[in-house]
C-alpha cells in the first residue's frame, strides 16, 4: 500500500524555512542593530566635525551615495575608476542574466537597456538551461546510471565519488584560493561567494572585479564567467542527484509493501531499477 508522503514533504519544507528564519534572525539581527547604531554615531561625529553642514545636507549626500550605488557606481575612488560597462564587465553581466544569478549590484539604467534585458533574458534563460543540460550530460557521460548505485554498490559508487571529489576541488575548494589572492578576501569569504554564485542565489554582497583600488586583468571577469558556467552545470547535477536520492528515501520510508506480492516481484525490481532523472 502506497502512503502519500507529499503532505509530510510540505510540512518538512515549511519547517525548514521556519528554522532558517529563526536561525538567521538569531545570528544577524543583533549585528544589524550594532551596525545601525554605529552608523548613526558616525553621522553625528561627522556633523560635529563639520559644523558648516546640517543634518538635512548630510542626509541628501547619503541619498546621493545610495543612488550612485544602486546605479552601479562605486562611491569610492574618483572618476578614473574603470567602467562597469566595458566589454569584459558587460560579458560578465550578460552571464549573470542568462544564468539567473542576478547579483543586484549592477543593472541597466536606461529604458532601452532595461527593455533589451527583458527580451535578452526571455530567450537567454531557456538557451542557458538547454546548454547546461547538455553540459551536464557531458559531465555525466562517464558515470554508470546513478540510480543503481544505492542498490548495487560497486564501480558506480567509485565513479560517483570521483565525480563529486573532482568537482568539489575544481569548483568549490580551489577557486576561493584564487579569489582570496586577487580580491583580498579571506578564504571563508571566497568560499561563501563561490557557493552563493554557483547555486544562483547571488546576493551581490561579494562580486568579483568591483574593487576600485585594485587593477584587474581585462579577461578576469570573463574567465570567471566561464568558470561559473561549468560550475553551474556540475552543482546543478549534484543538486539533482541529491533531490532524487531524497525522493527515493521518502518513497522507501513511507512505502509499505503489500504482503500478497510474490517475492518474484521484488527480484524484478532489483534487476530493473528505476532510471535516474538527471536534469538541470
């Protein structure tokens, strides 16, 4: 008899979201209050040091800084800062559009650019999904059917372990070392950026090639965009395998076998395991 595990999955999903909300609130709210109070204190000190300014003038200047940041202009430095829309940066931005990463630190400010972005994403996102799907199949070409490794341990397990280990090193372990060296981040910050990017969460709090105090090689962000594409395909495949295994676990856990079934049916299921659903 088949027991529906969908309601339990929905409850588990909601519980996971509630748990995340409580933990994030516990970890971040106090720090936010501290930073807010510190910022207000710095504004008061600024007004005390520069008595020619009043609070309204300072608030207007803060708004100018915020508007500049929202338009992708870094308030640090001067007008000699490199353009956000040179070819290398534009190539990187196009990649964040079609991959749906959307860091949020840069966006089109012209009406023509916004309209083009809509239609570019409309055709680019499906194209990107098709490309990642084919790339994922290529990454998976040398693996034996992943759905069988649970039931038939052997060579497939070894290949899966090699696949996961190699991908973890290439896309999650080594890149933070490069970003730490180039961007001046800690390894933890580099790893955080790496995972947030490849999972397409893309908060935008850390973005490569945006520090005006550093001089980057012209192809730095373009090479990063290429790394992102291959990393997306690998991590998406890992996520899909994890989702398939989770579904199998739930089905096995909540499936009560009918005692009237012959043992031969069980043997048939073992001989013909369910084909995996590897998709991106």
